[in-house]
């Protein structure tokens, strides 16, 4: 029962984070300001704050991985605003929290199914799966480099 409640709370936190990130981009405002305004209105879940602050701190890195994971002529700018922000949140969660990639991807896909276009869930699933694969591969590359030792350390 507690696990189900925790999952539901995290799902609500993700939705709130999406609202804040989306609003910030729509209004062309700093994420920190939009988050502060939301906190001033009442309590905000800690996981929501973590996600928003994480996207804010790592947006360039997230966007670079997402852009590299898009197929064909797709660009970040061409993505629907809601999908782009869902992807940023999910990718932050994959890269910087202990949430397993399949869970973060499923949560983003579920939100897209409720809030975005009919094609968005499949599109986000593909982009996030590719992005998660890139992160896993780069993590493996870094681990191999560390195992081999950094020449500058010698």
C-alpha cells in the first residue's frame, strides 16, 4: 500500500514539475522564478522541486542528449512544447536520480497520452529510449576510461 501511494505521489510530482517547466517556457521566464511563484502559492512536493531544479541546472546537457537522439529532420524546436519538456524531465530523472530508465520513460509516455497529441506517446518513447541508450553508453565509456586510468593521473 505504501509503495502504491509513493508511486502516485511521484506521478503527481512529475505532473506538477511539467506544469512549472511548461509554464516557464511558455512565458519565457526563468524556471527558478516560476518555481518560486508556485511555492509562494502553497506547498510543492519535494520531488517536484528536485525535478524542476534539476532540469534548470542541467538543461544544456539534457537538450544536447535529446537533440542527438532525435531521428531525421526532427529538432528540439520542432518538438511540441509539452513533449520537449516531458522529455527534459524524464531524461533528468534517468540521468540524475535513482529512477530506472523504463519507469521514467513510462511516466513520461503516460503523461503524453493524457496531455499531448495522439502521436506523442510513441514519439516520446522512441526519443527517450534512444536518449537513455546514449546515457548508458556514455556511462559505460566513462567507466571503461576510469578502469583504464586517466593518463593525466599518472
